[in-house]
C-alpha cells in the first residue's frame, strides 16, 4: 500500500474526496505534498501523513513546513503530533512515523 505516492493522491483528490492518510515516500516532492496537505486541512481541518524510512520522514517534515507557509496568510496555524504506527508493505509489517497535522 505504500507504493501509492502523494502525487497520485493529489490527482485523485482533485476528482474525488480527500484521502484520510497521505503517504509520503523518500522521492515525494515536498511542495506537492504540501499542496495536498493544505487542501486536506482546508477541507477537513486535520490530516495524517505516514512515512517509512529516514528519507520519507525528511520529505514529510519539509512538506509540513511548506504547508505552514501556504496556510499562515489565512490565519491558520498548524499543530503537528508525531507518533509511531505499524503498516503492512508487501505482506510485511513495518514501523512508520505518522504525523497528525491539524489546524489551530
């Protein structure tokens, strides 16, 4: 399930409902993730990012910082809570970092 990139989620988000979880990979573009994150925050008020591996976590953190710049002019401040979670990748259980991002 981790093979779905955020770029695909952005495309799907434009034609359907926002995803519950945005999955970030090491090759995800932070600005694209930030756009998807900002859209989800505006629609729902909160969203979860999931990242497996150091590179993916790095891209997710950069995306959160970029998102703050996108939504701050509208008076929206972000709160981010990091946590561990388990995900299944190719039938194998892996530990991921999840970021619960919400508007304040």
